[in-house]
């Protein structure tokens, strides 16, 4: 568990998320869109698609599948 956030550092009242958080979510969305194309293209080998999903999962910290990409 991470240490508690000091009162002077709290940002829960911010209307918009941090810039870095927005950029990270946009990057995940772009990668997920590409992976969805890979999932839909039956000409691509299953091993290729599975490896790309696993690589993306290491970045996101989730177990990714063709179905989970719809979350992005």
C-alpha cells in the first residue's frame, strides 16, 4: 500500500485530471484501437495477436483480451 497523501498535496477537488493521466488514457485508447483491428483480422496468426495483447497488458497492468479492449 502507498503512504497516505498529505493534506497539502490532495487533488481530489480538481475539476480535470492531471495532463499526464489524460495523455496516458489517450495512448491506451490508440493502442487498444490498433489491437481491436488485429483481433478482427482473421489473417493474422493467433500467436501474434495474443503476444500483442500480453504486451499491452504489461503496460496497462490488466489481463487484456479482444473483449477487454472494448473498455477503452
